[in-house]
């Protein structure tokens, strides 16, 4: 049975080990929809990751770049790239996570010539699509790899190694097409700080929060907090906070009978008038009209039934 939540340390590094010292590769068959909040949350690991979608639709975010992956699509994620998977429902993503040493020991010619260029390049990821011949080759080999790891037949470890090396040859020969972390305008440290600050906001949005509070949650200056947000989303920390509050308020308007003033207060807004103004700017309607529109929709549905 798969875990329903990913465990990380303060830097968002995944705590789980993948494979063993003698065979540092692990195969996973996961349904994103079965995880908490239908999300494999932000994390990174030293290992490389190869993943494909065999059912459903997945939103994969690497740093501040997001991709929608459908059945048949795949993804390569480099060592150290922070990433996240989310889905609206069931979404199956078989994947393999393996260390560089799985292919060759550190210090060997293969390691230095074919693996080190990835580890030091700043490459973050590449989306794999079947309409591109060399990517289709990788996707086909991935399916063979999953089958090999699932069935564990004769010499399956050797066959797994061979398939990984075939996939890596394609990646190496097309390495100039892969996305770098510099191109995303971010790095792992700023990514981790951004995720920790957004987690702090989401856990404390009901309270009165300032930019100082948000920056202090990860021990950085206000300027650094602003920079981390700018590298990840086109919002300041306070703008992100207000958008999150408005989203929660919208959910309460549609799912509860609480008064508008109560909802404004419970989601961290200091006054109902300020809440009304921001709500109208975000949703192009007032909180009251937003709630009434849902009630009308429900009545219309009842009449149709």
C-alpha cells in the first residue's frame, strides 16, 4: 500500500531512501489521487527520476515551471530539482528513482564523462512526448523498465541496468535540449524557502501576518523573502497571502451558512469592507452575489431533477 504523504526535511529533501546500497534504484507504481490532498508535495532528492503517466492527468511543477502531463507523456527530473505532482482525481504515474552510482561508480570514466555533466550543469528536467522520435524511444524503454521491475524475472537486475543505460544514452545525446535551473530563474535553496514560506502562510493565514512574519518563518530578510517569491510566482508574499485567504473565504461562502463578516474575520481580514474590496477584485463579484449565484444554480438543478 502506498504512502499518502511524502516526508521531507526542512530543505524539502525527501527522507525516504530509494533502493539499497548494492542496488540503488527503486520502482514505484503510484496514484497521485491516493495521496493526501491528491498531491505528492514539494520535494527533491539526490537521485535521478524518470516518470510517465499511464492513467489520468497530472500537473507536475519543477521550480516555478508547471506542465500538464497526460496518458503517454513522461518526464526526466535531474538530481536536486525540487518538484511536485498534483491531480484532480486518479492519476497513475509509474516511476523509477535511481542514484548516479547505479550506472557507474563515482570516479570511473563513465561517471565523469556521462553523469557529471548532468550533476554540474544546472539541468532541471525535460518533458517526454511520443511525437518526438528520441523521446518516444525513452518512453518505450520506460514501459519495458516498469515491466522488468514488476515481474523480476531471470536476470532482472541486469536487464534493468541495461534499460537505464539505453535511456541515459538518449538523454546524454540530447542534453542541450533539457531545461536548466538558471532558465527557470531559481535554485534549490530559494525554492525550498519559497515552499516553506507558503506552508507557513497556509497554516497561519487566519492570523494577522506581516512580511516580517513571513520572512522570519524561514530566517531570512524581507528582501530575500521577496526575491524567493519573485523567482517562483508573479506575486509578493502579501499578495500570495491574500489570494490564499480569498480562496478559503470563497470555499466557506459556498459550503457554509456563516455570515460574510464572520467569514472575513475567520480568514484573516481585518475588516469586512477590505475583504469585500479584495474579493470583488479577485472574483469580479461581491461575496454576497457569489454565494447567491451558487444557490440559484442549486435551485435550477433541483427543478431539472
